């Protein structure tokens, strides 16, 4: 019975791991559209999918960007932020691996960029800058110490300017200003948006959201690329619109985010749009904001709006810092902690703190396991006490099964009566294992979605705790130069998954042999092998956690069992009956 409970709990862990989010209902964005009235959208706010060819074949002039954690450039044609590389992140753990690029110009393989600008009100005739406008910069480089101002004169009396500044991380500050030298007031809609000109391969599946994302009026929306393609409606190709105050919106990858953040006290319309592929175009996704009320610039006056652009790594402490300092609502939700964020996020906070103290995420995982074991120690003690009582009842249970083997109902009644008489609850032994399933799930999510775990090394051959163990039994751990996983993913079996299987087998040996039929016993014997192959493709950090957890569980069980043996008086063996004296 004890092994049955153990295996049921372990199987439930696997089911939760593989299938939980697969069955979660996806949000219906059409319903959201119906709940919020669509704001007035100016005709000129239709997403621009490609710049018109420039008059010259010369490369567009650019302003260099050089800050502590990023470098790249601004394109002066169109005033686009479309070239940004992260200085602290590489594509892989291999030496010489290229740095991660989060923004890329149009015309490249994976165009991804940010635009800010203005659109005319309905019936307006002000010449506004577009994708082919050539701006003038007051400096040739943007640094943390020196912002850059871009300027353009429309020739009708209006001067447009965009001032861009950057902090020591990934946040850009943007100020859009219009100076009106004309004789009449002008009205314009400021906008900002993230544009992605390709459909990426989504690596996270159902475990992590990748694609359009926004928080408007404190409501998170995680649309898919597919929903934008299906929902785009001409003439503006708008797939989803919601009015609100402040918030943020953008396009997220597993570890990276490009987002625009309007002034938080401004009324805006958040929009998702898709311009379909054609003439070789890959199709363009646009996510951003347009002001709901036009910016009115009086004759002889000026008016400005402020916003922010985030383009970088989704580091949880940094997102929380921006949320506090810039009052960005729920900015931490850019990291997909899932429906159990109330538990997943605190667990990550503890792990991150332990990593800061110990200097290694693998050691942090092991220390966290010790904390969990200490937390669940009273329940574990109760579990092992229950297991001990169940072992003592095995002879009586066996006798009842033999007596009532042809009457299942009577057998169940007798066993229930026996449990009541002895004060034993057969299900109590499962409770500690069931309570650890959410911890298991949250650890898996944290390992999978947080960039702090990405490329985090352990010791030896583990250079990335978020990836599976790279060693392989089927290559004799590197002695045979071939890749068996191309034949089947099942042919990937590293040292840590093998260690997990051995510790699982040893833990099962500590439990009493179930009084089940031989077929069930053989099935239980194969469970360590099955779970070894299952864990082989999981993040190595999770496998290390489970190995260490199994070792601690065995040590804990041995300690509790010794205490129980000391506190329980030994039952003397029954006295041998006296035989009658033999007659002489």
C-alpha cells in the first residue's frame, strides 16, 4: 500500500508536469473586445509594414547606442529603434557564442523594432513624419549620460522632435514634442508600438507564453500569433482593441521582451494588429498604444507626451524595480509564472535569494530542498508513523483477504473496521507527497521560464541548469562520436537522470513490499526505469533537485524510523507452548 501511494503521487506529479497547462482554457479575446468600447482610431494609425524605398542606395544614417548592458543604433530614417544587442547574454553556453539580439531592422531575417510617431485626426491634413522621414540628430551617439534629440520640420510650420534617453539597463525614456509655428492649432494622435516582421518558432509550448502581451487596467492579456492572424480585420487590420488608462504592451519571447509603456495617467487605446503576408513579406505583427484624445498644439505653442520603451532581458528583480519606480502596473507578469503565480513567484524569490547567498543556483536548489524538508518534517513524521502501523497490520490484513477472498464487499467492511479499531488512516501517508506536487510544479516553472536560471552553471559538466543533462549513456558518455537523439529523443540519458533512477529505486527498497499480485510487483519494479527516461529530457536543475530530495527523504525516513523503534517497546516473541511430559 505504501509503494502504491508513493507511485500514485509520483504519477500525479508527471501528469501535472506534462498536461496541466495543456488543458487550461485559453482567453477569448473577442469577449474582451465586446466588454470595452472600441476607441476612436485615427485613419493614419494603420500599422506601417515596410518603409518606402529611400531616394539613395546609401545606407540610412544612424545614431549609435552604447550603454552598460546594450549596444546598437537608432535608424534616422523613420526614427526607429531597430538595432539592439544585449552585452551580458549569449545565444549558447559555448565559447564564442554570439550575443543575443533583441531588435533587428526591417529587411533582415528577423525584423523586430519599436516605432513612435503621430497620426492625423480624422480629416486632418498636417504633414506628419512617416517610415521614410529622414530625421536630424543633435548627437551621433546615445549614452546613459547623454540623451539624443531627433528633429524634423514638416515645412508647414510644425517642428517635430523625439528625445531619447537610456538608463543603465534596458529602459528607454521617450519624449515626443510638437512645436507649432503656424497660425492655427493642430491636433494629432501620438502613438508607440512594437513591430515584429516574422512569426518566430515558439519554444515554450504550453508552459510559457510567447507572443503579444499587455496589461491594461490591471488586466493581463496573452494573445497568440495565431489569434492575431485570424482576428485581423480590414481596413486597419486590427485584431484586438481595448481602451484604458496607462499600462504596457509589447511582444515577448521566453526570456526577452520589447514593450512600449505610455504615460500612466493618459487615456490610451491598446491595439493588436496583423498585416498579412504578401509579395514575399512574412507578415507583420503590431502591438502598441494610440492616445484616445488628440494632442492639441495651439498656434505659436508646443505640446509634448512622455513614454518609455523596454527592450531587454526579463530579469524579475529588474521588472519589479521598474514597476515600483515608474509605476508600471504588474510589469513582473512579463515573466509567465502561470496560474499558480501566488506560489511560483515566492518560490523563485527564495531561490534567487539563496543564489545570492551561495553564489550557485544548483546549491540554491539543494538549500531550498532542505527548507522544504524542514517545513514538511512534522507531516513526514506522521506519514512514517502511519506507514509503521500499516506494516504492523499486514498480517491481519493478509488473514482478512484470505478469509474473504470471495466476498469483496465483506472484505472492505472488515478492513474499514480494522482501520477504525487500530486508529489508522490508510490515506494519511499520501498527504506529504501530495502537498509537494505544487512545489514540484512551481520549481519546474521557475526553472523553465526565468532567465536567472538560463545558462546558470552547477558543477562538473552541467553548464545550464535550465537544459537537460548533456551527457549520454548511449554514446558511452562521449566515447562514441554520434548523436543517438536524432533517431529518438528516448536515446538521451545523462548521468544525473541515471542517478535519479538509482535513488528512486533505493527509496522504494526502503518501503515494505506490497501485498499485490506479481504483475503489479513487476510494474512497480519498472517504475524507476520509466521515470529515469522521463526525467532525462527535463531541466537538469529539476533532476538534481529530485536526486537530492530522494536522498534526504531516505535519510529522513531512517531517522524517524529509529526514533519510532526507540519509543516503541519491543514486543516479545510469543512463548513456546509447553509440551506434555512423555510417559515412560
